[in-house]
C-alpha cells in the first residue's frame, strides 16, 4: 500500500465568477521512503498538489489516501491532527519566530501537540544535532545565517517524527553553495528512510530526487525515475 495515493483528484477554485481548474483528475502514488520532486512552472498545479498532500487543502473530488487513511472527508480539526502527526513542512521562507531561540522554535509544534516539556527539549536537541546545529541551540534567528535558519526549520519539521517531509522551494531564499548543503542534508534524511516530496520549479533542485513528476495545466505530463540518481 502506498503512503500517498491520489485517485482522480480534482481541485477547482472560483475566482470572481470564473472557475479555475487547478487539478484535473490527477493520479499519483508515492511509497514509503521515496524521494520525489514535483516540478512545474507557476500556475501548473504543483502548489495545489502540495497543499492537498500536506492536508492544507481538500480536493474538490477524488480520493486522497494518506498512510491507509482516506483524508479528503476529514473535518478541519482532524486534518490538523494528521498534519501535526504525519507531515513535516519546510518552506522557502523559514517562518522562525525572531524572539525565540533555535531550540524554542523547534519545540513549538511539540508544545501544541501536548508533548511533555522534558521530552520536547530532548527531541529538540536531538534534531538540532541531526541537522548540524548542536552548538547553536541557544541562538536566535538573527544570530544565524540563512542556511542555519533553514536547518532550524528542517529540525522543526522533524521534531514530530513525521512520516513525510514536504518541502516547498526549500532553497529559494539561499545562495547556491548554501542550497547545495541543504539538499545534501535532505539526501541524508532520505538515506535514513524518510519519505521526501520536494515541490519546485528549479530543475537543479529536482535533479536531486530519485523520481521526478512534471505537472502542467493541472495534469501530470511525466512521471519517471531520475536516471542521474
């Protein structure tokens, strides 16, 4: 059974009085441990796919099965639970709270999840060490480089021990050298068994994945293994 399964997924938005068909009967299957890039230009439908995979939005029709659970009919509260337990998010903007230390930023989702304080701190320190920031635990975002801030955001995404890491243009705000370091870190997470889905318009970033799904005008136009990896 696939970890992520789209079955004839559609998504239609109403802009003004006009319907916009963002996804048109998409079928997609992603197994546990896969490293997949979803590629497309602006308006292709890739961001809509990401929002549905991440339970940030619901399809208009079709079925979305995540880890054996049909999620398209869940309530907003239940979707929030799925997001918190199953999915770690990395965004182009780091979304760190400036007044908090790296450790405090990382453990914030665990606080919302009701994890006990000692366990929160233990997990936070563990994932910060995992991303190479064991010596920056007490630093605030303004005391960290862009690459270090993105590593904090990755640690935050890992803190809840998610099944899926969902990365939206994860290196868009970084220089090329720092971007390469972040993609190497993602490679290491995949090697450790993490399922990673990267959403990007950048062919160089997509080339790191083991499989590349190309989206155009709301449909998948190609889905193939990356022969370079």
